[in-house]
């Protein structure tokens, strides 16, 4: 329940840097603060985002938030009841129910709050550009961002357009048919999987830091495994593991192998993966091959096609990271659930956006009929909105 979720303190600023900053005299401190004061901001109801939303320009809306007007309004209809009943302001730091009062009404509306969190996923770096776009001071913006993230996760986790779940028999059959049209040697393949490493903040604690160290790439990461269907959706995933875990170990630890085995037992469907995944005792996996085997012509063709088909997982990872540039920032280093919640939100939004907006390379390559249907629906909505 949302009421039990805490709005945690800001983990983006390093504690030691903050202590140093506030020991400085005011004239030196204001030169180092990367925030915009309230007096320099527009009213939230008169900002650039409101102008963009009221313009009705689909191209601009997709560029700015990742969603067109129709899908944004549909998401807003789900978001608004939560926003009207809840508030992040409380003495104990938890989201609570909004009490009726005769005080000043909130200037931040559901429209602004939803636009803020969607725009946050589409940007990277400091937040002062968001301050200008939404007319909020830094502390206010941080508070509403965390509130909106929690509300969206609660809304989207069970939404049929966004939730992550094992594919049904019918979905597996549809995916296998789409692959067989392009790669007849792989009629049993329904999906593709790969690992995702995102940079993470450093810490002075060597024991904690070593948990996130990847010796292969010599960097510090938080790791995840994503399994894509050929309709472009994330079907199975394991999120938020320390970067020192190998992709195969993570898939085992997070239950990804177990779910893939269940799909295989029910349908006979397999997934294509790279060499990082364990093939021994996993009959639901087809590995791509750097060295094409000699011998049977069918085996050679199958190995080559598997290598080509695995490229679709790179399309999925590229689409995920390009849809959410915020993943290019260092993920927060904390143990209170904020990082996992962010990753969940991005996965849910990716699926929701694929279903309602499209713009997914895997889907447009293997199931162009689904992409064409979305394009037709968007064009019809745009014509009605102009009228």
C-alpha cells in the first residue's frame, strides 16, 4: 500500500560535500550551489511544460515525455486519483492521505507531477533544468519526484499494458511464428536475453564497493538481466543485483532460469542468449556462436542464425537506455530500496510505452503489423484533436 512507502531523504548529494558546503560563508556558498531559487522560477501553471501540453503537438510531446497526448492522458487518468487523495508532506516522512483543510491549495497538479517524473526519465545530469521547466524549487522537486515514482510503480505493476509476466501459450506461439518467418532454422525461439550493467555511485567502504566491482570491465555497476519477447516487451527480468555477479549467476539467483524452464516445459519455446549464460542443463537456451561449427549444414545455419537473432537483445537494451537517458547517470548507492524502485519504474514504463506508443525496433522488425496498428490509431487521434 502506498501509505507505507517512505519518501526518503535525498541520496543524490554526497554527505561529506554537503557538510563542507554549509560550513562556507554565504557569499562563497551561493557560487557552489547548483540550484535555482524560488524567485527566479515561473509559476508552475505558467511553465514551458504547460505550454507544450496545451499545444497539442504530438511530436513535441513524444520527444519531451516519451508519450503522445492520448497515452499521456490515459496514464494521467490513472495517476490523478492517487494524486488527489495522497500527499508526500508528513512529519514521519511517509506518504499519507491528504486531509481536507482551508489552507492554500497545492500549485502542483497531477498533470505537472506526472509530466515531471516522465521528463526526469528522459533527461540526465543535474535537476536545475527541470526546475525551470516545472517551476519548482529543488527540495520541492525532489519530494514530488519521489512521490510520483512510487505512485507510478503502484499503478503500473499490475496494469496489463506494463506489467512483467511470463508469456502465455498464445504469446509464445505468436513470437515463435514471427521468428520462423525470418529464421526458419529457429522455429522454437520465442525470446532473447541479455545482461544490463548500469554505473553506480562509489563509496569509501571497500567491502561495499567490492560488491559492485566487475573485474571483466574494471568498473562498478548494478546488474540486471532482461528477457525480451519479439513483440518488444520485457517478459522476464532480474533487477538490482551487485555488479560482481555474472549474468548467468544473476539469472539463476533472480529466478530467471526457473521461469524460462517453466515456459519451455509448457510450450517448448527457447530463448537466444550470448556466451555469458550457462547452457549446461538448460535445454531452454540457444547460444550464439562466435566460431561457427563445422559439419552438419543445418547446425551451421542454426548457429549463424542464432548469432544474427541475438542482435535483437542489443536492440532491446539500446531501446531501453535511449528511452531513459537517466540510466546513463550513476545509480544511487543505498540500501533502502530507492534504486530497485527506480529500475522497476523504468521497466514498467518501457512496456507501457511499447504497447501504447510503439517506436520499438524489435517489434517493428518482427511484428510490423502491431506497429502499423499503433501508428494508425495515433494518426486518427491527432486528426480528432486538431478538429
